[in-house]
C-alpha cells in the first residue's frame, strides 16, 4: 500500500514531464493501433475466406477470362458440390472516390455458395426475378443511404455505358468478418449486352467459385480441375479462396511490411523516450534512494518503486492511447470507406497496444532500476551535498 | 573489547581506489563508545570523520579491522543482513535532512516503521510520540517544502528516533542551519542522550556543536589523534 502511494506520488511529482511523456505514449500507442488496424483491414478478405470454397481463374493472369462453358465440366469433377462464377465490373458510382467492388454473378448459385450473405427469401426471389436487379451489403447501403427499390446508376469502365441496377435486397453479414461493401448483380444482364455489342467478350467469366465437400480435399480437387483443362486454350489455376485473397494482398506486401515496421519503430522510439525520462528521474532521486537504503529498505524496494512508476505511466498512457484509437479509427474508416471495408480496431489489436505499453514500461525502467538497486549509499547521499 | 562498550572498533582501516591507486582514508583506528555516550567526531576536511561515521552506521565497508556494535561485527555482515541491522539499530540524521519530498512529515517519520511488524495503529502512536518529542505534531501533515530548515531537521530527528534505535548517527546535523536553529537541534540531541539514554555519534566541525557532546574525538589524516571529554 505504501509502495503504491509512494510510486503514485513520484509518478506525478513533475507533472509537466509526466504529462509530456504520457502524451508521447498516447500518440505512439494510438499510431501503433491505427497502423495495425490498417494491416488487419488489408487482410480482412483473407480472414473471411471459406475453407470450403475454391477459386478457379485463368492460369495466365486474372485479367484473362475463362469460357463460361467450363462450369458444367467443373461441376462434374469428383468432390465438387457447387459451382458459380463472377466477373469484376469495376464501375464508378457518381465519382471515382466512391469506389466499391461490384461483381456480375450467377445469383442462385452464387448466393448458395455464400450463405454468410444473409437475405430474406423475399429479397432473394425479387433479385432472381429482376435481371436488372442487384443486392448490396448493408454497410454500403448505409453509406450511400440506399434502400430497397432505389436505382443505382454505375458507369462501366471495363463494360462501356451506364448501367442501372435496382436494389432488390440488402444483406447483412452472418459474421463480423463478412464483407458488406459489395454490389452483386446478374451476370446474364451484362452477358446479353456483350453479345450484342462485343460478341468476342461474351460468355466468359472472370473466376469460378467452386464449392467442395471437404476442406482437406482442397489440393486434390484443385489439381483435378486444373488437370481437366490442361493443354486447352484457357488453362486454369485453382486455389483455395484464402490463397486467392492472399494473392491480392501479396501484391501490396511491401507496403504492408513497411507499415508493420513503422508501427514497431514507433514503439521503439517511445521506448527510448520513456527510458530517458526514467533515467533522468532516477538520477534526480539518487539521494532519496540512497536514504531509503540507509534506513534499511532493501534494493528490491527501489526496483519496485522504479518499475511501478514506469509501468503506471506506461499503462495509463497505453490505456488512453487505446481509448483514443477507437474514435480515430472510426473516423479513419469513414474516410477510407469501401477501400478498407472492415476498418475496426479488434480486441487483438487493443491487447497488442496494451502489450506494447507494458513492454515500454518494463524496458524503460530496466536500466535505471538495475543501476539504482546497486548504488553505493555513501555516494548517493553525497549527491545531495 | 571493552565489556561495556556499545561500539568497539579495532584496527579499522579504509582506503578508496581511484584510478588503480589506493587512497587511505582511515588508518588503524581503535575506538570504544559506551552505551549512552554522546561522541563528537571532529577534524579538518578530509580527516576521515564522515567515513568513520559511515562505517559505524553500516553504510560503508571497512578495508580491514572490525566494528562490533552491540556485540555484532557489522563488517562481516552481508548487504541484506546489514540493511536489516541498520533498520533495527541505527537512526540517521543527515546534514541536508534527506526527507522524501513527496511524503508528509508524518509519512517521513513513519518510514523506518514500515520495515517493522507494527500495525498501522501502533505505527501511528509511535510517529505521534516522536513528533511530539520534537514539538511538531501541528505540522505532521505538512510536506518538507512547507517546513523551515530547522523544522525539517526536527522531522529527520523524529524519523531517527521513531524506531527506538540503539544508536543515532548524525552527520553535520547543524551544518545547514542558522545558529539559533542549530542550538535547538543540538538541545534536542542532548535531550535524547540525557533523557532517553540514546548513544549518539555526531560528526561536526563546529566546536560549539561539539561542546554539546560528552566526548570529542579528533581525527587528522585518517588517524585518531585526540579523545577527550567535551
């Protein structure tokens, strides 16, 4: 009790110094949390991947399409339980900064493979029946204030012209990791138009989504699919949905590594600042620690005082940093919008932030505590004189 | 060793090492201090009087020789055992008071008692009695920076006697005080010695302060040159 009272009083003895150190900690822990959240948000698609879905694309590149006729052959392969397909639409809603993913899909088979997109039966039916209809995720609808029946005009960049889609359903994600920032519409709708305008681009799909019976068979089934189309004009590359998503992330891996490195560098910098503060503090109190030791207090008492003070400041700064991260992340998430659709601070990130604060507190006190525990009492007492 | 001596020092030497060079500070000191005595250690600067006091107080280790206090050879004790011994047997009074600035007068006086098994209530009684002895009960909730130099030294004296130690060591207790306040502090020490029978060893270079002791011990260049009644 006395120890806690003394370290509490010591911690706030120099209010300005402690205050500035804490501000530094709050900023560092907050920045650390935000950067970790950016990295997590980048990997969000990977986390929400299903282990029972494979993605088949052109072996050459994702920019090359596959014939729609492959669907039947893939479905017939042993271990495949479902097949669907999608095309990246890449359109613009009002202006480029309103970016969000749009996919042309085969509605029934696609929604069957994505049960996490939760729609009512009525919404599904309305979507199936309306070839110009679409379904959107709830976050996307909330962002633009869309409601059922609204018509969303999207200007095509890959598919020329302006396309109007009537909203027939708004899905909510079954899990927190489910993406609610997409728009799905009928593949048949654009395919019909392509047949009329650009015949050579019709009847092709960007990727096939393949449902499988057993996650453990993913490699075997992938091999079977790719073997089936070997030496054809459009060879395939099949991988798990997770590997497919990771492929996208790996394109920006260097940036992610840099962000992660910066997040740790920030912690190291504040660690050095805090260590400097604690060293200065300890040096100033040399005579006090010597007096305590002269009175009979063991060296461990001085060690506890310094570690306690350092941890108190670090954890308080860490806690304030975590609390500040939440509204900042919320604001940041609103600004980046659908670019990083799932931008929220996870419990894991908050634990990491507090862990970083704990490490900062421990490391900062280590050297001065060791030094002060070994001070010569006579030398320490002379420090006053 | 004298049978009645509380402090019995034999062949005590102390040397410091500076840049691979041995600098002798105390040379072959023999000294007996009976229980209840009040000794003033005197000498010019660099004579070794403070070093001798530090060795008696157990906050420094001799290079050779023995220091028996209350029958215990403190020169042979480990760091931990020496800390326990100091807590139980020695009360310290420093020239610059050495109070904890973040603690009140009451809390500063309570410090040595935190190393005992006394209950909170018992500690409070002891602290109040000690503060009463130095006439500072009305200032017990004040912080050191709210007290004058003399008052701070009185708090330090209360801290030195609160655990009822066998021995009180005082290093220039009046060195930072004006003459009048210094007299008050010396009167207090005198009172502790005469009324409570506390053994006091005090370092001073002030002959007036030394005259309040019962005995004066002179050191010069690390050698005990004179030992006479005050």
